[in-house]
C-alpha cells in the first residue's frame, strides 16, 4: 500500500514538473500539446462559428433564412454588425415574426439586446 501511495505522489510530481495538466474533459495536455486537441469544442467554435441566424428558432430553416434576409441579415446567416442600430433592428424584426432566441443571455452586455428582453 505504501508503495502505491508513493508511486502515486511521484507520478503526480512528475506530471506537474513537466507542465502537464488535465482538462475538465479529462484530456492530458502539456506545453507542447496543441490547444485544439486539448479543447476541441472551443477550437471548433472559433474556427467554424454558428451563424447568428441559427440562434433563432420558431420555423423551418428555409423560412428562417428567408425571414432573416427580410429583416436585414445577410444570406449567409450573418449580419453586418458595424452598425449597432441595424443589428438591433434585425433582432426586433425576428422577435416580431415570433422567433425565439436560444443563445444564453448570461452577461450584462448580452442582456442589453432585444433578444434577451431589453426594449
């Protein structure tokens, strides 16, 4: 039993000295491991983000795409967010067409948007 405990502590010490760590997903990562293999979901979201149009539900995808463009969004599902008032008008338009926003409203900034209940 003592040998098992010593072996455990020695292995923990060796892992921590080499700069390795275990992620929340249970992956062993280190300073030489690429971050996209340690955090594949985050990497996938950064490299292939979900279009803003797809955070709205309430109809089939074809109708949603058509309504998104009618409201002022781009055909690819994105919106030119350089103009905040235009983006807010797109959100208000989607709400008027009875779509529901499914993205989390978990920040103070996000709660200032019409999709999260702001006027």
